C-alpha cells in the first residue's frame, strides 16, 4: 500500500493518530536498538538482537491488536510490539541488563515472555487461543515467529492443531530472510511460506513486511476473522534483517553489501516518514522533538534499571515451584551462604 | 494393601452406595479421580490421542467424553509436542489440562516442550505464569508391548527442574497422587504402571483424597534390609520380600511414590533401620534414578550403611522385544539374590 | 483408473504380468493378515496390525520400485510392500512370532526395519535419499507413513529438508482415514494433505488409494522425477483401514458399520480381480490354485519360524554396540547365568 | 597440561612445519580433527545450522566449506530432529555424518531421534544397519549465554543405551576423542565445553591421534582426595586442587573424558588411593551423572570409602540468566569446601 517513496495506493487503513503512533514506535524501536547495542559494547548488556529493518512488520501487526482484549506471544525480536502491548520500557531494559526480576511482564499485560527456543512458543499460542475459545472469552492470540522457526516441527504441529480446533490465532511469520547466516532460500524450497496454511485448512497471506499499512490491514483482517470464530490465519511478512543477527554476529561474513544496500532503499521507517510528511502529519521539527522525548524515555528506563537492586542468589530459587522442597530449601540456604 | 490380582472387567467409575464400596483397580482409581475432579472443577479438561470416543487405548478415560462433552475431553492430532505445548498455553489461558501421552516413550517427541518449556515457565516469567498441567503416561514392561511402549525414562525428567514426577503403585495412591497432581500449580508427570492397571486392586477412599508429593510409603516393614522402588517394581519387591521371609530374612519395602520431589527424610529413615538397602527399577542401570537414590543415601546416612547398596535394574541395552523382556527387566529372582548378598555382606 | 466395478479408463500402466504379480501379492497380504490374526488369538503372536483394505495403495506403490536400485522405508503396516521388495516371508513371520534375530532384513535387501515411532522414519528416508544423491548412486527412496504421521513434526522437518536438498524421495502418505480411533477429519482441517507439498517446494498428488493402477502410475511418475534429479514428490493415497488398528483394537467402539460397508464396496482387491478376469488374465480356478500356493507358502514360513531356536538372554546384548563395554559384558554374563 | 589461557585469535588449521607446532586451543583442535578426517575419508561430511559459509556460530567449522565444498559441509534448515534423523539416513546410505547441534540445549528438539532412533538402530536391525554418526554440541555455563545455550543435559543420554557420550576438557583429547568418535561405528555425542573453546590451549599431536572411549585421565595426582569431573568442570577441579595444595591437601583430579562408556576400573582405582572423593558437574544435582559415579563407586569400592562422596553440582533450578549463573554453577570455592569437609571426615 505504501511504496518505497512513501506513496499510498488506495486509502489508509490507519487513522492519522495511528500513523503517528506507529511512526513514533518505529523511531523508538530503532533508538532502543542503538542504545542496547551501545550498552552491549560497553559490557553492560549480554547479547542483543536488534529489530532494525523489521519495524513495519512488527509494529504494523501489533497495532492491529487490542491490548485490553488480545494476547501477544513473541519470539525474541519483537520489542516494539511488546511495548505497544503494554510492556514498560523499563522492563524491557531490565531483560537485557541482566535484571530478570524487573523484567517480568506486569500483571494484567496480556503478553507472554520472550522465547529463545526457536518455534517453541507456537504450540503455547495455539493452546492459549484454544483456552479463549473454550472459555468463550472474546479475544485473539497473535504469535510471532521467524522464517527459521517455520522449519521446526513445532510450527507444523501448532498450525495443524490450531486448524483442527479452529482457534482464534493470528500467526505472524516475520520472514526477515535470515536465520543467523542461513538465507531464507536455504530454509525452504517453498516459494511462499504463507501457502503452507492451506495444508492446515486455513488461509495464508503474503504481505510486504516493510509496508506498515499493508501489514496493519492484513493483520486486522485476520483478527476480525478470528473474532468472528473463523479460526487461524497465517501472515508471512516479507522483510529484511538490516542489522546483525545479534551483537555476537557479523553479517559481512555471509552476505553481500549490495543486498543490504537494496534493503536500505526499502527501509520501512523512511516510507512512513515520507508518507506522513506528505500528508502533513510530520515534519523535521516534529521528528527532532520526538527524538528528544524518546531519548529521555530511554535514559529514564536505563537509569531506573541501574538504580534497582541486583537480584542475588536467593532469586534463582524463586519461582522454581510454587513452594520449595526440603532439598531446594537446603540448596538455597547454601547458595545464600556462599554468596555472602 | 489389597494386592489381590483378580482381573475382573473394569466398572464405570460411579460411586456405589456407602458401605459397599468395592476395591478398585489402578485404572479405575485413575478414572475415578478424573471423573470426580472434572465434576468439581470445570477448568479441568483431558486431551490426548484417542482419549475421547475410544476412551484411550487402555480405556482409562472411558465415559469421560459422554459425561463432560467433547470440549473438555478432546481427541488431538498425532503430535506429542503440540499436546504438551498447547497444554501450557491452555493453562496460561485459565484451563487445567490433564494431557495423556499414549505411552511415556512418546514423550521423547515432546521433550523440548517438557523440560525446557513447561518446567521453566514459572521461572522464566518470574511467577507471572505457571503451568498447572498434568501429563499422564503409562509405562513399564512385563506385558509384552511393542517397542517404545515400555520405555522407563523417568530419570531423565529428574534433570528438568520445575516439573514433578510421581509414580503410583497402588490404587489409593493412584487416585490420591492424581488429584494432587491436577491441583498442583506446577507441572506434574504422572506415570502410570501399565502392567498393574487391572491386576492390582485395593481399597480407595471415596470422594476427595490426596497424597502429598515427596512422601514415601513404607509398604512393608522389616529389620534386615530395605528394598526401595517406585511404580510396578514395588510389587516385585513385595514378592521378593515374601520369598526372603521364607528364609527368615525380613525385608522392608519402601515405595518412593514420587521421585521429584524425593522424600530424603523417609528414605534415610528406612535405610538407617537396617543399614542395608537394594534399589530396584525398570529403567536401565546406568544413569537410572536408582543412582540418585544411592548418592543421596550415602551422603545423608554414610555412617549407617553396613553394605554397599545394590541396584537391580534393567540392562544397559535398548528395550528388547516382549518375548525377551524377562532377560532385560529386574525380576523377583534377581532382587532376592541381591538382597541376600546385601544381608550377608 | 480402475473403478469399483473393475472397469479401466485409458490403457493400463501395468503389463499383464505385473497385474498378476500385484493380484497375487494382494491375496497373499490378506491371507497373511488372516493367519497372523489367528496366531495372535492363539497367543502365539503379540500384536498385529493388518493391511486389510490398503493393499492397492501399498502394493501399487511398491510395484513402481526396483528392488535392485531403490530403497524402501516402511512405517509398520506395509508388509506386502516389504515382501515385494525382498523381505522373505519367513522373516516377516519371525517379526511377529517374537524371533527378532530371524526377523532381520537380509544383506542386500534395500529395506529399513519397520518403524513403530510414528513418523520417525521420515527424516531417515530423507537422509538416505540425500546420501544416494551425494554418492551419485542411481536410485530413489520410497517412504511410507500414515495420515496420522503427517501431523508429527518429523513429517514437516523431513519434507522441508528433502525439498531444500532436492533429494530423490517418494513420500507415500497412506491415508487410511484412521489413526487408531482418530478419524482423518480430526487429524487435520486441511481438505488435502497432498497440497502440503507446495509448502516444501515440490509437487503433491492425491490418488485413489484403492485403485492399484492409479497408485502405480502416480508412483512411477514420482520415481522417474526423482531419478531425473527433480527431487521429492508427495503422494497421498486415499484408502480405508477396513480392519482394526491392531489385534488389541475394536473399531466398533468408534466408527459406524455403514462407513465400513461403504468401504467394502470399494475393496481394492475385488476391483483388480474383476479387471483381471475381464481381461482374461484370471479365473476362479486360477484363484483357487493361487490360494493353495499362498497357504503353502504361509504354512512353510510359519513352520520355519517355529523350528528356529528361540533367542535367549545373550541376544539382548548383541548389536547394542559394535563391541561391549566391560559393564555390559558383566551384565551379559549375569543375564546368561540367571536364565539358566 | 598447558592450561594457559591466552586468548589469541584462532588460526586456520593447517599443519605448520614440523618442530614448530604451536599449542592449539580446544576449538582449533576440533577444527583440525575435522579438517584432517574429511581429507582422509571422503564419506565424512559436516551438517548443521550455519556450519557452512559462516563456519558455525563459534567458527569451529570455519574454512571447511571452502576446502571440502558445499556438498560435504552443509547448512541445514532450522530443525534439529531432522538434522539427527537425516544423519542416521545418511549413515545408512554410506556417508559418515558429523552433525552439529548449535547448542546441546537444542538436542531437546531431537530427543526422539537420538535415544529411540540413532541409539537403537543397530539393535533394531540386528546389526544390519549401524549409525556411524557423531553429534557435536557445545554446552556448559560460565560465559553468560542466553537461556538453553548452557544446558548441561548429558546425564539424560546415559539412559539411552546405544549412544556413547564423550566430553573432552583438553585440546589433545578434543582432537583424539573427536577422531575416535567419527570413526566409531556407533553413534557418539561429542560434547564441547564452550567456555573453554578459546581459553584452554595445549599441545596436540599432529596428524592421526585417537583417544579410546571409556578411559579416564588422571590429570593430577594426589593422595588425600580425588576430584572427579568431566568437561569444563575438570578445570574448576584443577583450580580447586591448586588452592587445596596451599593448605597442604593433595587432591587428585580425574577427568572421566567419556561418561558412556564409563571407565569403572579407572574410577575405582582413583578413589581407592585416598578413599575419599568429590564429584563435580555443571548439571543440576538431582539425577546428574554424578549420582551414577557415586553409585558405581560405592558398589565397586565400598570397603575403601572413608567418607561419603560429596557432589558439587548446579542447583536443582532452571538455568538462570547469565548474570546469576555464578550462584547456580559449581565453583572453585564450593569444590574446595567440599573437599576439605571430605578430607576432614
Ligand atoms: C530450537 C533452537 N535452535 C537453534 C537456536 C539458535 N538460534 C537462535 S536465533 C536462530 C535463528 C532464528 O531464525 P528466525 O526464526 O528466522 O528468527 P530471526 O532470528 O530471523 O528473527 C537460531 C538458529 C535456538 N535459539 N533455538
Ligand atoms: C510417536 C508415536 N506416538 C503415538 C504412537 C501410538 N500409535 C501407534 S499407531 C498410531 C496411529 C498411527 O496412525 P497413522 O499414522 O495414520 O498410521 P496407521 O495406523 O493408520 O497405519 C498411534 C497413535 C506411536 N506408535 N508413536
Ligand atoms: Mg529470520
Ligand atoms: Mg492412518
């Protein structure tokens, strides 16, 4: 719907307010990427995998959800979607700054934790959507996963189960064309991953994942199908991982600069910036102000995390079970003892 | 104990008039627990392959679908990882799933959803989410089942902190541990001794009855040696104890009932009495949970040990065809021999 | 190609000799079913899952393979295919009569053992086909699996890998409409499982699995594609499990007699019998003679197994590893000692 | 032993002129073994995620694809079960696959293809087929990796008869055990200590060099107590032994090198010397392979034991985030304390 020049074809499925909200989130996402990479280089963050390049896919889809009604099940590269859905920025920073207590998803936020076992969240999402259906709770579950994840058995089993049970599930396949160094062409011989949905008895759509409006519109349609009891939808958002896989990775080792240059031309943020500017919604001044706000937010989140007490030995014995066995009590006592 | 071995057809689990409650088989006790708990708590649902119309390949869930409907008693596609993974999602969504994996050997297909997911979800989410999920699975040998069906892989789950692993050997424990499992806010692997399903009958408390995890059961007392086991092997130990008694050897039999959590106190107390113990299990020797039992005992009761603790276990080979399983599994004869050697040490 | 009356449309892809070979195998298969069920009822066989109803799917596909060139990877309900591919009948009987030494696949027979972990053979087959390709050995791998197996993650991962590596694999999905008690309609919401092939980048075909000639022709096409280096093919053979899942099962508990009656009308053997009779290849006399031969073969196989020494304790220590560790040596000595 | 910890960038594994062979890191030793064996035996191939152009996430396989081509060094789709399952098929088809699973924690996804398939194929086929497959996987903590990446689940494979499990801790063993693994006609899990990849350097024999499985290595002698470990924990034990020496406690250190098969003889001999032992591992305590080590020792050397064998292991909790792993893992301090108590018993 939005071409690389930011020209729209047809009318916008997003209101002006939504476009501005999305643009702000996109800018925030990229600023967060920058900050966490910087902190990683300073040794204050472990490993970080940036969203860079995938903002339209991740944010466009998240904007189609209602955080008061819908659940979000992330993989591990969808921070802006998680923020939009209600995760405080501070908690996100805590995740990466090694404070897992402060990273927890607050009560009431309909969001599951990041998943680092590729594809493992898919059956969880199917089950959660199934629970909504059984309990006749109005809402959908949106689950994110990469094209790499789509090769795992979990993708297949979860999709098939979701089809059989006809659950309100929106499957967001973020095809960023890489799984670490492995290109999408090596991940599957299928010309389209969206077409796999047919094999599970529900519709699949392919969408330009760098087109905010198209991603939004397609997701909204899937959400409405799900709410109407028509079951799951698979959406393949074709985008590109512009940055490295994570801070331990150097993509120059496995891909051509020309490919990255081409992707830069298709930058998802630039399109929205142009579109919003053309529509009179945006200006360089507004961007400057927004960036200042964003930096302040980020500074505040980071500072808040820095001020928090660091979890200690006792923390690893919390939430293992609802209550500790005598053996674990003893281990806990030892660990606390040894750490002091 | 009521170890009678009558093989009468299993009746539907409807409570009979008070005062005439018959003994139940293990299978009936499990079914009764499911019936009752689904009646008590409408969040409880049963899912798995063939659990609905067929009532499961052992008919454990027979009658449940008719009673509670196909939304709460659900036949799933043939895909173990999704049964477990979806159960976690169902639990997060407010249901209380009791998943059946047709045979424990097929939890292999779901390993990545058990230890790394179910078991760690409370921890990962810092308590925001918990996985109130029970996985039921029959296992164990002695009934000439095909490959994979008898695999006794319980020890592997003891390396997956966050799950509990329980294994009843008697009808009352079958009911009590299952109700405890379903209500436990944490995930529980509930392992069913397929060879005892119909062969062991006993009294089972009517209505609500739970057995706390981490409490072993001294099913027979004896001053010369203690035989330690769980699940079907407990009955081998009882038979061995009978035989040993003929020679005047008094063997106690301790049923661990749950391996995670482990009743360290009960274990140590049982061993201290005679200073001699034999551990028996249907899993292969090397790396079986018997090793943990021994490591724990020698740590906690080193001074009281008067002989090395022997293990009578399956061989360190793949499970052979049913026609050869008697050479593979622990037997009464082997237990008796080990106990004699231990007593004579 | 063959309708339920045994009328052919078009010309037969099978020679007259092949039709006779197939018909004989079909009759053998059903006679073997009967015998093993009888032996099971007598307590001389553990559990047996009959082929009843699936003979055209299993035999039609096997006939398209060259046992001197191609490999067969079975699930567990394809005995006649295994026999056609070179497994001696005696070995098959040994499998079920509890003599696993005598059950082994003889050297030189390009056949893997039965697989009782549903779907687990699929990645093996993909790997084996990959090896043929890497070693430039001319041949294909044919792998059997049920519609139940098609729900397992292994199906997905193996199919995807086979597509990416473009290996000479023929995937024979025997959709007999049941996985124990679970009907195919509950196994997946997909109207066609063959269509899943698209999602892996290779073609998929649906074929009447009770039509010997159609199964044969479709498989042959797939074999030729594979030999030509064009990669995998998925073939869904739609058939019906006319008997029980296995000797422990009673299908009356979960399906309607009318459904079975309809399937009986579509019996795969009857069609071939009619067709062969109409073509002048077959007669009641010939069938009587053939059945006598088959019974004699079966009697001989059974008798041979009965005469064999039964494996003992030492057997379970054979083939664990190429050589035994001291611990296993010790266990072996104990086991032999205890068994005598 | 050459436990120097220089972190120089790893060079490409090309044999230098004789007489000037530098020490190699563990990572370099593994790479050298792969380079050499692929040169020697054209059936050998390497497959796994990102092993080709990238050379693996740790660059262990760097240079292999350039040397041996993309048919023999293959980037696979992201699907662990198919990597293992296809390797079995490749082996049956005449190749000798060396599969890399990116981290041992992700073998969970392939469990049903490891124990029940790879391990049992020889047995099931009565020797007609064997699975000459090596699975390489890095594991272990101490380097602040994300969830699943450090999971030490080696004990679970000891309950899967038919596979072997080896875990080098030194560069020479890294090479020697890997060559042995690739040539072994049976499946071998070859576990790589990720935290030692570049930090441990040592002499490595040029050219052909194998280390037989089931032979432990006494890496330090001492008369007061023996510290028993495998993989990275061996180096914790060495550091602990250094510290104990300052107090005059002479601790031996035994590196098991392979846990399946287990060197029972070497183990017993090492323990009998002092009658005192401590077992150290990075896996959680309960059900860890340390339990098997203890059960074996107390069975085989009961009379020589002068103190209970203590275990220093990870906690029975899920693996915490890297920032907390020091509270979770065994540490030099904990080993020293356990050894002191044991010696003083
Ligand atoms: C089950 C599993 N296998 C392997 C890994 C290692 N790994 C981490 S990210 C990644 C690539 C994921 O690719 P994709 O699903 O496309 O997501 P992306 O990183 O592109 O967002 C891999 C292989 C893992 N985390 N989990
Ligand atoms: C992994 C696994 N899960 C469950 C089972 C139990 N089981 C044996 S046969 C069967 C049904 C198989 O259905 P399908 O694949 O359609 O083959 P069919 O029996 O119809 O030939 C099941 C669930 C098994 N053997 N393996
Ligand atoms: Mg990707
Ligand atoms: Mg079927």
